[in-house]
């Protein structure tokens, strides 16, 4: 189809002068453009290299493996904006600006290719006819899209003013310069159309064509001068924007892309998601310091995180600590680490003796201890971050320094660690009584008595010693028995999985507990393990596998890992699906489900428990406002189960109110910590008509016996 022919012109005649009224692509004008361009690009490169030199002062870390997966991550999170688009208004706003400028860059690049390459050296011009018309239309439409996006950004930042945004001067400058580029670009187009007497094919530049109408009322000579000045102002604005890419505002276009590419690619797989980097036993023998006490002890990638942060505040909006008035803001923490990095590392590079530097300390200076101790390790911040910043490992690294190097921790946590060292559980009960809860009529034996079983039930500390969670363990064993499975337990030989030790900063204690359990699994030939605790599930399934790659046993030999680990929600869902258990008794209840952080975000088990609840006759399933990936923590993760909550509102009460607002009469959980916290929350708030049950209890009470 000859679109150009519609105007009574040969196809080749439908085009325009691309350097209209500015002297053509010759002499000073061209050299002026080149000079401005090279200055801007040089400044950008210089600034990025300066940042790279700072990052390189961090500890080494391998982040170059699996390049194909890293490219896919960039496509997913940068190009397709996967996380940004989860929020409707902010997503549309950002996508309009991002994709709009990409198209405008391509539109401009096409001019450069023709005017500064093919036309200059080969006298070949391709911007005419149909191609020119479509090119013009795209330029106008996407310029308008960018302008709408910028308008949304201005409204959001200066009118709506969400609390998570902290507007700085650079934010205002960035919006002004970007808006200036688009407006002056449209004005250039409009004035040119007016000065060339409205060629009919210029309707393919609809925005410029409409704007040209008022410009046509201005005297031609005056309009030429206005166009000339505006053209150069537009160019200066464009090159200023290139330089602005080196600042912390627009720089995220480059650095955030790098941050995504060099992100922890294991987080893209539920089997390895949010693994905590372990300290190898060899490091305990040779290292002079553990954890992070000074900013340069972070890895280079952890330092890059600071410069990649866009200050969007999504991490903060999803942080249970922040939302319950704790001193922790993940956004603030990341930016405080960055500020400390920018202060200390340039001096460190020049200093002969680092100990003589008079810089702000990282811990209890840039970052307060109450901040990282407030973290529940729920990973909501990491799940929400559009540029894949890794907040939780930093919290754990600073905890490690406080615990392993300074012996500084909450008194309750110190007691917890002592209990785990002496009795292999955080509560302090005698380890010999760990299996005493087991009802004799179930016929379940310890592996010491009979190791030939279908599954080993790793009971965990809560179900072993807490009477409420013992009921959950009993219900699960009854379900498995009716399904025809032979199940065994470890009894008094079982040790704590070590979750609270690792996430509480006591890596050495975690090593000891993990080694004990792995050697026990090997001794009994354990192949399949079921847990009712998501913390234990995550540890046994992922952290133990990672630890086994570097750990050594009591005999000095390398540890091995050859087990399959299942959470009881997975097993029960499969039993219901296959008809091995029948759900008959109706529960005429309205039930909501609380996603445990370590079952949901860490392991992406969302559908299984919901499918089971919906399969129970008579139940009406309702969701809380925060669910699945955005589920709100109960407050017990990150060793916080064993540390008293002195600051702000109790997190468990916050979450219990979510459940109450759903209209449910029962909360279904799949975690002993969540069970305790939500039960306590209802009691503390005096909510009479809201009970908490584990999925195993609901199923056992409803199944055909």
C-alpha cells in the first residue's frame, strides 16, 4: 500500500529536511552536536567507571555464571518490567516513560544513521515515503505517551505524595529535564510544520500538526528565530539527559540493568530461591573476621545494590517491620549503606592504614543494630524490589558480625543459642524427651527401632515440645497412616534444623546442627523427609544441600546430600488429588489461608494448601487482602520467634487483623510459628470468633475415617 501516494506526491517526495532552519548537516552545527555528545558520553563513562572502582573494593563473589539465564532475567525485569507492572498506576507511569523513551531513542537513531552515515558517506536517504510516514507517527505517538507518563509522575510525586517517596532535588530536576526534552521536541516539530505551510502528509505527525496551528499566527521571521533557539535548547536538554544518566536518579537505567544481570540467578528457581550464602568451615579456620562490620566487607555485588536502588520504596511498603513502626526501612538501610560506601571507600583506596580512617562506622553508625535485628527475613522486600536488590543477606551478614565477633545480641537470643547448643532445641527442654509427645496407638517408631519406612517425619522443635503443635503432628501422622504410608521419626536423636541459628547470625552453631542431622540421615539411609515446619522445610531442602557442598562431617570427610524433602501441604494435596484420602465431613466454615513466608515466597508453595481447603465439603474460602507473594509476615521469622518484640505494634496483631477483615471464622496455617503467632494475636486482640488451625487438622477432621 502506497501511503505516500494519498497526497498526490511521488513516494520519494514525502519527506522533510531534517536539519531544517539550523544550517543543515554541515560545519559548526554538526561539530557542535558532536562536541556536546562526546562531553556527555565521556562524563557518563567516567562516572560509571568511578562507581565500578568503588564496587571492586568489596569482597569477590562469582556472579558471571549462567549468562543465558542472566540475559533472560534482564529481559524479564528490565525490558518487560515484570515487577514494576504489579502496581497499576506506578506501573503504567513507569512503562509509559520507559518504553516511550526507548522508541524515541530509536526514532532519533534512525535520523543519525541517515544524516551522519548513509547520507553523509553514500548519499543514500531512506527516510521517505511510507517509511517516513510510519516513522513520523511513531515519534509523535510515543512522545505523547512519554508526556502522559511524566504527567502521571509529577502528579504522583507532588500531589498524591505516597509516603514511601522521598522527593529530592535530583528527582525534580530529572522530571523537569525530561519534560523539557519532550515539549521542546514537539515545539520544534510544530514550528517547522507552520513554517513549511502545513504539508498535507504532516498529519502523520498529529501532535505537531495540531500545535502548529497557534504557531502559524506568529510572524515568519520571528518564528524562524524561535525555532532555531528552541532546536538548540532541545539538543542541550537531550545531551544533559545523557549526563544525567550518570547521577543516582537516571543512572538506575544503566546500573539497575547491571544489578539485574549480576543478581543472584538462583532466586529465579524455587529450588534455590533466597539461599543464604554460607560461611565455609575452611573460613572459620582462616578468616580474621566474620560477617560484615565495615562496608568494604560486603561483596562487590552487595555494594552495587546501593547504586542500583531507585528509591521507589516498594520494599518499604511491603516490610512488616516498617509497617509496624519498627526502626527498619529496607530502602533507608540500602541507601545508608551506599552513603557509607561513598564516604569510606574512596578514602580506603588511598589509605596506607585503614585503621586510621575517621569515617562513620557501618554498624551503629550508618546502620543501627535495631534496624537489622528488626528484620523477620520474610523477603517481602526482595520479592517487591523491581531491580532485584538483595536486602536480607545484608541483614544476616551484619548480624553475623555482632554475634560472632562481638558476642552482642538480645538476651533472649543468647539463651536460645545456649539451649540449642546444650539440648538441640531453642526452648531448653531436655533432648531426651524430644519424642515423648508421640501417641503409642499410632504405631509409629523411631528409626533406631525400625529404619525401613516410606517417609521420615522430621518433627521439628515446635511440634516436639509445644502442645498446640503436637496436635498438628498427630493429625499428620494419622492422615499418612490412613493413606497407607509407613512413617518413622528420629525421636531424641533429631536436632534443631538450625534456622534460628543461621538467621540469628550464629553461623557456627548452624554448622554444628546441620552436620548432626546430615550425618544422622546418612547413617539411617534416609531418602524421603516430610516436615510440618516451613523453616525446617527450607533448611533441609535448600540450605542443607548448599551447606553439604562445603561442609565436612565429624570424621573430617565431605558431607553428602541425597534426600527428597516435602512439606506436609504438598503431600496432603497429592493424597487428596489421587483419592488416597476422602474428604467427607463438611466444615460449614468461612476459611482464610495465611501464607507462611518460608513456604510461600521462599518456596513458592501457594496453590497446594488452597486446593485442599477448597476441596473440603461445605467450606467457603476467602483471601486476605495480602496474599501469595504479597502475604504479610506473622513476625516469627529471622529468629524473631525467640526475641521479644519491644518496638512498635506487634506484627502478629497486624496480621491477625488482616484475617479478621476477611470475614473468616478460621485461619488455616501450615507453619508452627505462624500457628503460635496468630493464635496469640487473636488472644491479645480479644477476637472471640477467629480460630487458628493447621491444614493437617482441617483435613483430618473432615476426612472419611
